[in-house]
């Protein structure tokens, strides 16, 4: 069972944590490691991790993403500024 949605103050705390560039990189890494964007077979463990990643997105203010609100979510997403990062040479 996932935790309840955080209150407004905690949502603001989550957003402050993940808003700076290093926080955004951390959030992207967490979502990747939680399998949010993965097509791994739906084992209970994989689904639990993916569900937590989706909870984290909801906690950041996106709300629970479902088939019913996907259109609204994607409309909000498309209003965000485009950020393209150049590949860093190491």
C-alpha cells in the first residue's frame, strides 16, 4: 500500500528538493531505477517499485496519473518549456 499524498507543505518541500538541476537529475535517476519508464514484466516487486515512482510524481503535484486524466497530464506536460541537454563529453 502506498503512502497517502503529502500535505501542501510537504509537496512544496518535495518540489524544492527536486527543482534545482541536480535535484532534477536525481529525480530522473530515481524514476529510472524505480522502473517508471521500464517495460519489465509486471512482477509484484516491479509493480511495487513502479507504483512508488508514480506516487512520487503525484506527490510532486502532478496528481495520480491514470488513463482518465492522461490527456490533462500530457496537455500540462506539453506546456512546459523544452529542455534539451547536450551530451557531455567525458
